[in-house]
C-alpha cells in the first residue's frame, strides 16, 4: 500500500513538472499579435470608417430598409 502511495506521489510530481514546463513555454512564446500591432490595426479600421462614413451610412440605411420591407412581407399587418 505504501508503494502505491509513493508511486502516485511520484506521478503527481512528474505531472506537475510537465504542466509547469508547458506553461513556461507558452509564456515565452512570442508568436501572435502584440499590443502595438492591435492598436495599429484598430487605428487603420477607424480611419477607413471615417473616410467612408457617408457610404457606410447609406449602405446600412439601404440594408435596413430592405430588411423592413422583407419583414413586412413575412408578417403582414404588424
């Protein structure tokens, strides 16, 4: 019985060591987007939205009026 308990403790310690190593590897990994890249992408999207503000507004208004027309076809009287 004591051997089984010792083996379980050893397996647990090994598992914890593997988890620690994997966590450390993930934290050291430099793949993915950094904060600067995200800020630049968001900035570009905002600038594009400001440049095409009128066109985007017209497009959305047109789409919403079409949705309203189609919904009235499906649900007449409401």
